C-alpha cells in the first residue's frame, strides 16, 4: 500500500538492528539520501541508546547540526542546543551501583557504564568488557570508583555477558520509580521514569512545531516501543521484536536489506 506521507518533516531512526547493517556500519547509501532530506527540509534524527558523542562521531561531516536523540531519550540535542535532558537522582544512582556490585559479586558477569552528560564512566577495565563499552561510548573514562564521578548521570547501562533478559528480573522492583529496559541481548538500561525515545521525540516535536502526522520512525527492539506511538508513519523492521512489530503501523525490510534507506526513498518518491 502507498504510505500517506504528505508534509513529512522529521524521521527518527534507531541504530542497532535498524539502520546499521550486519557489520554494525552505516550503509554508504545513506549519505546521498541525507542530502535529499536536507534539500526538502526534513530532519533526520538518530535515536539510540548510544551516547551523544558516539552518535556525533558516527555522523561526523554529515549531520553536524542535526538532532540526536541519545541515551534512549534521556538527552536530546540539536546542533549545540539542548532540547531536553533528564538526569537521575544521585542517591538512587549510588544505590543502584552498589546493588550491581553485589549482583556481580554473587557470580553474574556484569559490566556497568555510568552515562553522564560529559562522558561515560566504567571501573571494570578488562579487555572483554572494554571492547563492548567502546562500541557505544566515544567518550569513555576508566575511574577507580563509579561513586566518585562528578557529572549529571542520564542513564546506567548494564552489560551482561550471558543474557540481559535473565538479569533484568533482579531489577524489577526498580520499575515502580524508574525505567528498566532490556535494550539488546546483552544490555539493560536504567533511567528515570518516563524517559524513552517516544517521550524524547514528543519533546522534540513540541520544540520544533512538528506534528505526529509529519513524523516517521523506524525501530526493531523493545527500547523503540514508545517511539512507535509518537509518529503516524511507524515502521518496524522485518527483523523486529514481535512487540515492536505489533505496535508499528507498517513494516520495512530488515537492516540487512537496508530497509530504512529503501523505505525513506519510497516516502520521498511518493
């Protein structure tokens, strides 16, 4: 069926499993497509659990003044202007770090990333965990004590070398006051209540005067669920989690088939 896309002004796109190919790279075909979007006044907004610095590095030279929805929606920036942010309470952050240390001491193979506005921080620095953290955090500092950092904390990310879904139930009691999101096979994100990509997108829409009907979104995993509700044109990738597929209005080919690019081209071509 044809996509109803008159007046399209904003496209928000998840990264892993959505835009990125099977090698974790941005397809080369995206770069000329960004030029077409810019010429038509359509904003392109990467929306990811990744930090702002990492997103900027990935799009360096192509989206210098773009909108980035970072840290699963906890930090939204357009160019050098902050659209919104949602820092966590210091006491809660400290208690969660202490709990995760206990879980690790009981035998779970976990790594913890404290995600601040200025940088991300780790205290576990073995090669295996460092390699995983460096994939997502361009600004990453190794510290002696995560409890001693001086930064506004946007998110705590937990890497489980086994299965994040198996560890997440140990944090279920936090859901009464905070978001606990399994954002990948190995990752869990803990953020303030109400922080998600969908809420971030709505704040961006309000700040820019862009409507639900003028917005398209693409996603594949559970941390994309709320984003599906924030756009009239919501696309689940063919490889999407079943809950995301059920929430979206439309389907796009998988990330392995460059589904974001081919679908945006169809939107532009009417």
